[in-house]
C-alpha cells in the first residue's frame, strides 16, 4: 500500500518530530507541502481527481482508498479522511496503522473519546509504536483520565527511552496530579538528552502552584 502512495506522491514526506509536547497533532506534521493545486480537492486537475478516477474503475482498490484518505487528511478534511480510512479497514481489518491514522484524525476534530477507541485498537497491531502510545496518552488526558494517560506515556517511553515529547507530556501529567517530585524526575531525564524540552518542562513546574 505504502509503495503506491510513495510513487504517486514523491513530494510528500511524513516525519515524526522529536518534541510535540502536549499536542499529538504535531506527531505527523509534514515537512514538505505540495501546492494547493496538487492537493485541493476542488481543483479540476488535482491528484484527488486522479485517485477518484482510479477508484471508479475499482472501488475496492485498498491502495487507492488509502491514498485518497491520506489526501483528505493532508487537506484537513478529517471527516472525509476517517470515512475513507474506514473503507480501507473494511478491506484490511488488521491494518493497525489505519486505526492510528483514524485516531489522529479524531484528535484533530477534538473528539478524544473516539481517538482513544481508535488508538487502543491500533495498539493490538502496533504494540511497539511509541508515537501511538504518546498520542493515546494525550487523548486520555483530554478526557481527564490521567492515570490512563500516565500508563500510555510510560509505555511510549519504555519503547523509546529518549522520546522527548512523551517525557515532557508525562511530566505535565504528573503536575496535573500535583506530583512535582515525579515531574522533576522527568525533567532530570530530559536534561540528559534534550535540554530544550527539559527547560520547557521546568518552566511549567516552576509556574505550577
């Protein structure tokens, strides 16, 4: 599936930045953007049209469906993206990455409960995906479920010990639970490999009553 996306969209690059802090949206920021002509679904000669033409020939082309969903996602049309990702799942129900993408889209729609559901499904297929657990934790936090948030963030850190975003988020969650000592421990860990994130967390700790 990914091979087709790469062939058709060589200009797109997806990376996970090191520090996203509280927002899990930033975990999939794109470092390169195509022009609005290429992405905008209202443009007559857009890539959207090319993919849709392909789907007219074969509505069950899972690779083309994924490509279309990804284009919607990049164009901030998250409802359409989720609907299309669901169609991919109907064809490939064990694709954990699709659940991850659905969860991320729900988070961007500010629907953390739906995001948690999708992320939890993704963990069954992607047990070693640090970003997934970080985003799951952030979604739990938006629901006020801080114990679950801590558990998810700790899993992210266990998978990737030098994951700045997850450690920062964990420190913030400890502050929410009024546990400055634990937050300072995360600060100490961050100081060993990411002073910028450590300084940001320390400011939050010092400003917390």
